[in-house]
C-alpha cells in the first residue's frame, strides 16, 4: 500500500488554482455530498464548528471516494498535541489558526515531523499509516503533509515575510474576518482598507516565495484575489449555501406566482 498523494499540495506548488469550500456542519453525510460537488478541497473546521477528532475520522472516510478532493482540517489552535492526534487519524493537510510569528509557524511544522526533524510522537499502527500497511511511512510521511498557516491579525501581517519563509510552510492563508476586526472594521471584510491590505499582503507572500490563500463568499472579491495570485481560494461555506438556498426556496413559494 502506498502513501496517499496530496494532490492539493502538488497543485499549489505548481501554481494551479484550487477552489475550496468551508465544511462546518460536522457531518460525514454532508461532507460526502460536498466532496462530490467539484471542489478541489474542503475545509473541515474544528475551530469554529462542533468538530472533534472522532467526528473528523468519519468525514475523512467520507471523502476517500473522491481522491482529488483534499480534506484540510483547521485545528482549534496551534498545539503539538492537537496536531499529533489529527495526524494519527490520517489528516495530511492542516490549516493552523492565528499564527503571528515565524516561531509559531516553525512550531506547527515541527509538530508534523518525526525526529530528528521535528517532535511528532511515534505511533506504529495508526490510521495515518493505514494501520501499519504503508511501508516506510514514518520516513516519508512529511512528503505529503501540507501545512497552511492562518494569518489573521495585524501582528501576523507585520511578520508575514518571516512566516512565509519558514521551511515547511506550504501556504499562508489570510483570515479576513479576524483581520478586519483587528483593523477596526468588524463584520466588514469588503471595506477598502481591508481589501487593500489583503492584496498587498498577498503580494508580499508571493515575493517571499510562498503561496497565498483566502476565504470569501463575495464573487467579485474572490476573482480579484485570484487575479492577484491567490492560489487556494475558498468561495463559500456549507452553512451559508444551505441557509440561503433554503431561504430562497421558501421565498419562491411564499410569494405569489
């Protein structure tokens, strides 16, 4: 049995746009539905959604039928124990929230590497190695692990080049929600100052030799960010798709024909 290939990681290094969708309903059924919808990646949210390690296992299994849809897990916080637990259940791609310094970024990378390159704890027959069925797993696992760090504060923006240059950081995701709040524009991610800063930050990430990403449900902004070099772009949330779609359906039948 071979180590699963991380097609998402390959694609962003090749500069190929990867379209994503936020998945926060914490359901293996909805995740399976979304995995076949045509997105390149799904963000399984364990920070702002009621997900945990056990729930995520079922969602990873649900996505397995769609090998070109990469599940990315946003862990609750940048913690080596949290990262280890998700690694052991087979997570290959991570979004690490609220990274503000190069040291914090380096700590996230170290948590995904076995010694001597990091501090990941050894487990012999975990799901990540397909229960010991992948030969040489512990020596090559890092090759398919993708670490994305989320920069979502002014302090993080100030350090963005240093963060982007940390070895093992595969992408830098700008979190527009918390960033706009930190700028004094809570709830207004489309405010001109916020958009201008995001665009400038993307240029800095690219200049530092890394790959920028973002989430926005605004089509105009999404296309603008993609044109600026954003290479992994989440364009919606499952909760919003369900809520707005359900509202539109109800409204259609409530109003006179």
